[in-house]
């Protein structure tokens, strides 16, 4: 047995592979493990938890027989329309499908499906590195079936379609996103003819549902260097169709010798910086969108040069429209991204001025739970190549961080709850829910944030009595 064979044997050393192979033998059908599992194993030599089996026969029947013979007889979920079946077993997601041949019509992603051979099944797969199969039948156990040179493309770090890329992408344009997603996740290059084909066919992305596109976008953002995928999305023309707010940031304009930076490439650097610091998907979205308000707010002023006044506010409004268009959640994650975009310049503004306690208290109060995320966004935003400026920004940033720590410890303003509650106000003045309560609470909050009174009950109570008097309210005797 040669070296490669031994190595493949190791990929299928988990007992499940032999069990599935034995059942397939008993049913007299060919069976293979295929696709992502084979790729990831060969790449990282660890066991991915989702495993795709393909059989030249019925995937559902094989899955049912396999489940019967597994410990605890796990449940089989079947999807008759696709001829697939799923078993969750021993921390693994096992998916079974019958080998099939697919043919496509121009206006739909939904192919006409017929039973086929292993070769037909490999032909319908998206990339050479995803089309490898390992046989599980006893007499061929461990044999790698690699008709398109997947192993050599893995070694060359190359994404390439098995058949003519124009046909592969036209059949299912989602594959264009997948090509770019794999390039970003694996740090691979897309083979030139494949890349050129994506450029030619980028308009076809319009027939793909937003939900599936977002799955791929998220995977790009969660990769180690999202700029690889984002850059490819832009170069192929896909990004302009999906997130034109970002491509609008590209370019440098010069008037009277004054230039501004290219905010698109700056944004990609910020996303990469963020990816080094946090694996939180929504922080990465915030990094991606933090400057989108700059395109619509860009102005040239003779005295001060380029300005982007209010871009944070405009940008945060754009976040909502963008999420809605991409059919993404409009719940808490979107609101968090909006807030981070809106506040994205606040810590920097503070660092540039003499840092007052009250400005720091307001920042802590407004950011609330998102303070750490906001600070991470701000360090990620430092992309200047000028070492002196970089030093200065980093130093200022450290000063703000120190200051936040100091103020937080002393004043406890995060997730601020006013020391005097609405109920106490109502009880003290014997009034029902009313405008006055809001006014009093706001006055107390302002006084605390401004540092006029400490964040304590005694002081707040005293100020409440005083402010209430100004509103014509008198405490009732208790
Ligand atoms: P990951 O699980 O990391 O997303 P994967 O390659 O396993 O990567 P899956 O979506 O799980 O991707 O798909 C499993 C296999 O099915 C792929 O390896 C590929 O062979 C095939 N496949 C998936 N989606 C497509 C598609 N749109 N077109 C062609 N083949 C596909
Ligand atoms: Mg998979």
C-alpha cells in the first residue's frame, strides 16, 4: 500500500466508515464519502463533523439500514424531494444521498435530477477540490476517486471548476459566491479561467435568494482574512450588485492638491484588523459598514479640504436599509451594528481633545454593553501607514481606555440605572405616570453624567426634591 493510500485510510479510520461500507456491501450498492469531508481531511488532517455519503442507489434506503445497525438506533430525517437523509450520531452529522445527474434550465437554480453514476455525481459538484470521493466498499475501501485532479489543486491552493466554468456558474450562480468563500477561508487562489468566468457571469447572481448569499457573505467575513474574499467580490463585479454602498467608497479624489484616502480599501483593512481581534460576526459586519456613510456625505471645503460630516449618522441609517435588502435579521444584531456605526468616531473624538470625565461617562453610558466592541472597532480603524501618526493614535487610544477604566470603577455608569426609580418618584409626590417623571429622571441622569452629583442615592434624592419643586411638585408626608 502506498503512502497516499495509508493517509486516506487514516481519514476513514472512524468506525462509522466501515459500518456504512458493510451495509452498502450487504445492499450491493457502491458507497463513497465525498465532498467537504475529503477536502477538509486532506487539508487539515482532522475529522470534520459533517460527512457526506453518496451511494449509487438510494441514499434514503442506505441511511435507514445504517441507522438500524448503529448503537441506539438514531433517528433518520429524510427529505424525499431531494432524495437525501440525515442521521445525527456520535457528534457527527451524517448525510446520505443517491448519486445523481443534474441538468439545469436557464432561469432557475432548481435542476432536473435523475439517478446517475458516481461520475455523474462528481460532474455536478462545484470545484475539483470538492469533487473527490473515497470508496467505502470492502474490496475498494480507502480508494480515492479524484477524476479532476483535486489533490493536485489542493497542493497548488487552487479553486477550479471540474467542467467548463461558464456552464458550472450559469447552472448555479451561487457557486460564484462559494468559489470566493473558499478562496477566503482556505487562502486559495481562483484559477484564472474560473475567475474570468465569474466576472462574465456576475449578473446571474440576481437569481439567487438573498438568504443563501448572506450565508456565503458571513462565511467570508468569518474567515481569517476577509479582505481576500471581499476584494474578490469587488474585482468580479459581484459586490457592486450585492452591496453597492461599499463599492461607492472606492477611489481617491483630488482637488487643489488635497486627497482623501480610498475608503473601500481602508474598510477592508479595518475588517482584517477586526478579524485578528474578535470572532464576533456582528463586530465584523460593523467594521465592514462603519464608513458607508462617507460616500453620500463627502464634500470638498476650500479651507479644510475633504469632509464627511455626519457620516456616522447617515451610515447607521443605511445599515437598516442594507440589512433589509439582504433579508438579514432586523433584530438586536442589526441594532448593534447600527449603534457601532453611529458611535464609531466617538472614542477617537474623545482621544483628540482633553479628555473630560463627563465625555467619558457619556461614552460609557451610550455604548452600554457594546463598549468593548466599540473600542475594538476603534483600534481596528487605525490603518495609517505613517508610523508617527500610528504611534500617536495608539497612545491616545490607550489614554481613553485608561480613562474609561478609571471612570467606570468610580462612577459605575455602564448599564446605568438611576439611583432614584420612577416608582419612588411617584410615591414621593403621590402622582401617577406622567411627563414630570420623565423630566425628573432625565435631569438626574444628566446631573450624574455631567458629574454635578455622584451616582448615589442620597445626592440623587436631594436633587430630585429640588428639581420637583421647580416643576411645582411637593413631597407628600409619608
Ligand atoms: P462547508 O461545509 O465548509 O460549507 P462543503 O464543501 O462541505 O463546505 P457543503 O455545502 O456542506 O459544502 O456541501 C457539501 C458538498 O456538496 C460540497 O463539497 C460539494 O461537493 C457539493 N456542493 C455543495 N453545494 C454545491 C453547489 N452549489 N454546487 C455544486 N456542488 C455543491
Ligand atoms: Mg459540509
